[in-house]
C-alpha cells in the first residue's frame, strides 16, 4: 500500500463526527478530510432512513494548508443508521468511501459507517486497561479447603496437563482472597479493570458449568471474599467485571436438575429437550455437561435479566457491586436452529445491567464476526478476536509451524499463516466496518486470553511480543491483558496457557517485558487520542505499519515494525504538525519538512505530533 496520506478519510470519532446525535431523530454532522492533492468535483453522503437510501449534499466546511474538509448533516432516524460518502468528478470520477475504504463501484450497505444516538457505553471503560484473572490459577491464600470430589488436586508450580480427561478438573487452589492480596501487582502494572472468569459453584475449575448463580463458589472464598475483593479494588480505583454464561448452565445446575427430574417442572421450558439428540437435550457444542438455555421462556428471561432480583442485576448491586459483565458465548446465546432471539436477549441483559447501575458495562465474547450483533444495540462491545487477535498473530507469528494443531484457535486447517502488513490492516479495517464507532471503542483489543495460546508463544521472541503490545495499547478499543502475559508466561493452546502465576519464583519473570507493560499501559490510559481517537493509516508495507490516532487537541503517530525495513518518510504538514515528541521507542529524524521514521525492527514507536 505504501503511503496513504493522499487518501480521503472519515471515521466515527469526534474529529470526524463533531455533532453526534443525542436522541433518535436528531441530526448528526459528519466531516470528510480530503488532502489538497486530491480534488473532488462534488461530495455527498448517502444515508438510510427506514430502509430507504437518502442523499445529503456536502459543502466545504474549512480549508487548511494540507486538507479540505467537507461537511454534511442528516437525521439519525433509526437506531443504527448506515451512511457512506460519494465523491465524484475531479480526481475521483465516481467513488464511494465507506468504512472499508475507497470503492470505485456501487456497494451494499454492510461495510458502511454507522451512526447511533445516545451514549455507546460507560465513559470509564474507554480510559481503561483490563486485566483478566482465571481465579484457580492466579493466586492462592491457602484457605486450607478440602478438594471437592470432582477435582484432581495439583501443586501450584506444576504445569497443567492441558489435554486429557483431567484437563477441566485440575484444581490448583487459587481463590479470590489470593487475588485481593495481589491487587498491588495489578495496580503497579497500570491496569484499572479486573475481569474475573466465572466465580459461581461448578463442577470444573473453569466454572463455565455453573451449578448455581446464587452464591460465589466456597472454593474461592464464598460471597464474603468477593465483597472484600471488590471493595479493596474500588478503593484503588480498579473496577471489577464478572463472567456470566447466558448461553448454558452446568448439568448440575439446580434449574437443569429440576427440569431433568420432573417433566412438569417450570424449568423444563428453560432447555431444549429432544429425544432425537444424543444426550436427549441440546448442549453447547454437544458437550453433555453444558445444557443450552431456551430464551423463549418468559420465566427464564425473568430469572436471568428481567426481574429486579435477576442474576444480571443481583451481582451489580450491593453488597457485591460488580461493575459489569463479560458474557460467555454471546454469539450463540438465544440461537438454535430456527430460534433466534439473540438480539432480544442482548438488549435485555444490557438494560438490566444499566438499570442496576447506569455506568455498567456489558462486553460479549464473540470469536467470529460480531458486527451484526453489535449493530443490534445490545452488547457495548465484543472481544475482538477476528479484527485484532488473529491479524496480529498472522503478522507477528514466529517459527510456529503454520499447520500446528496447537494453534487451532485460529479456526483454520492451516493454523496460523504468516501474512504481510497489507493483509493485516485490511482485516482490521473490514472488522471495524459496519460497526458503530462506540462499539469499536468499547470492544477489547486482545493478544490472547484463557481460551487461546499465549501470544509470547505465538510471537516466539520478546521483541515481536513488544510490537504486539504496542499495537494493542494504541489500537481503537480497550486493551485486555491475560494475567501472566506481562511476565512472559507461555502456552501453546488454551488449557496449556492457563498456567499458575509463579509468585514465589520471580527469577523466572521477564523483567524487561514487565517494565515495557508498565510503560505502555499508562501511555494508553493518559492519552485522549488513544482512548477515543480515530485511526488513519499513513503507511503500510509488508513489514511496517504506521498510523495516526487523532482526537481534537491530540494526534499520536505510531509505527509497528516486525523486522527491519526501508526508512519511512512522511511530510510533517500532512501529519498536522511540525515536530514529533517521542512517547516510546526511538526518536524520528526531521529532515526539512519531512519526518524520517526509524527503519529497525522488530520495534514499536509512538510520537505525539506537535
């Protein structure tokens, strides 16, 4: 792709949408940046109202030394209003600009920009870095509890078996009391949101097979331990998120036991019982221990999210006061065969969370294309596996064999391919296209999680891992760090990656990596451009990606390089300034009116444009 500074640009950030709609029916104003070197005869916006396309003619708003800005306004009549720009005449002839880029032909609406009224989610979330804790493997306070019958006890410094019949029941004994004792580590790291994977009683250490939603698992310290942990976290200005399985429960859950044992029980309608199925009921991916929930049941909806005493609301209110939920398997929730009430459930869960506390957050697990679900107005954001994790893996992959089954999370028979920068950027842009900008910002930028290989294993080298961290901390979206990433823990697949934190063996920690996290996380949290700004790619080649994060009053230039490359020369005027203040990495050279960016790699750099 080379230099992209001569391309017209628009995104959903404040710089380009200075007057967003507050309520349904309000007008919004949108701006198009057109570099002076590219002239358009006319500019218009095509938007959709009640399914019918309309046109708003744009006019020149202002001119600068580098750009001409065009302005248009249109009513946001529907909750998700698609729009795109039409440039004609001049240097363009006939071309559309949507969120996927310039299109020299007529296109469908799926990749349009999307205008939505009202707040997109809690403001505190945009200024956050999330730290994920898998309670059984993070820290143990030594509560001296007996192992339950289902558990296979392990000592803290053992590696998980990873694959085998004991995999889901290996019990290392981590608990919430231990997590509270290590809040100082999270605080020093700079993270300000603690995300806990499930904490309800279950028949496994991953606890996605809940047996009840009414209490905290006594193995984790019970209700009192959660209350204490959240209070201590809040005292440090750290928010706490829970993890809720809306798609299924465990086969030992009180609802399922009642339904299984009594065909006349009210709970029978909570599940998909069918004698034609192998287990006699629908379950998550056919796993017998995870029966799927049927949200056509009004009673189930009431218990999960509609009632004032519902599961969603109960844990967000005193005395627990969680700050929101990560929703497990959100993409499958409410969907089976010809039944699809997923968007209804998503909106209901969000409404219940916000009713319990107006600043609550609801983020969806969605490992594939979440764009249609995010447009539906339910989840605030999603875990951005397809639009961030996977492209970064394919760009920064080390010597992992491309067909290695250990990296099967990619979901392809070829494993993790190694792709050039152009492919990576195009993937990221495509998965941001067609999504309200607020949902882009409220989605999680993740390099890995408890369900994937560790990024350190994928990258192979600390230097490539650092490039990934730089991308994570400067991309649109909220960074999420899986506990242990910051000290260099490895793992070739999900269960292998669920290793315990080696608190008693600090000599095994990658101290240089930890310091890099402690440097980059505050950079992310203290920058308005990185928290809320738009993104404009300025140079893309096979081995180097440079981009601007732009907000009113601040512009940050970032350069990620997976290896050495030709020096990149960019005109400062086109970047919007005359100097580059180094925020991380090496200084850029100023040569006349150009910035010459470093050519070494692997490396990550960021500069504030002044």
